C-alpha cells in the first residue's frame, strides 16, 4: 500500500510536466494560418513579405509592432493580437528555419 501511495504521489508531481508537453507540430500548425497571405512555409508570392528564412527576432519584433499598433497595417494588427507571445515565438522560429526558395 505504501508503494502505491508513493507511486501516486510521484505521478501527481510529474503530471504538470506531462500536461505541458508540447505538440511537436504546434509551430507548423500555427504558421499554417499565415499561408493565405505569406505562402506555404512562408514562401510568399507577389508583393507579400516572404517570412521563410527571416530571423526569428525580426519576425517577433515586427509582430509586436503590429500588435501594439506602432506599425500600421490593414489586417496584421488584428491578427497579431490573436496570438500569445509564446505562439509568436514558435511561429517566428518555424519561419526562420524554413529555407528561402528562389
């Protein structure tokens, strides 16, 4: 019985770590929402900004500027407000890791 109680206590202590285990596809899935404007994997066509290969810190600062209203936009200021800082970091890292296609 003591072993069972110890095992349950250990499982309960580890549970928060298990609950916060991150979906390995989360960054990709979040970035997919950007595809309609910025292209698949950040490979934009036309006049839209390509995000593939852009350093993560640059993407993060631009999204923060949209989010705060410091950078004017037609829609990005609204879109940026829909993401947490952690989600923005994940998306920025995803796009930074994408190869730039010519």
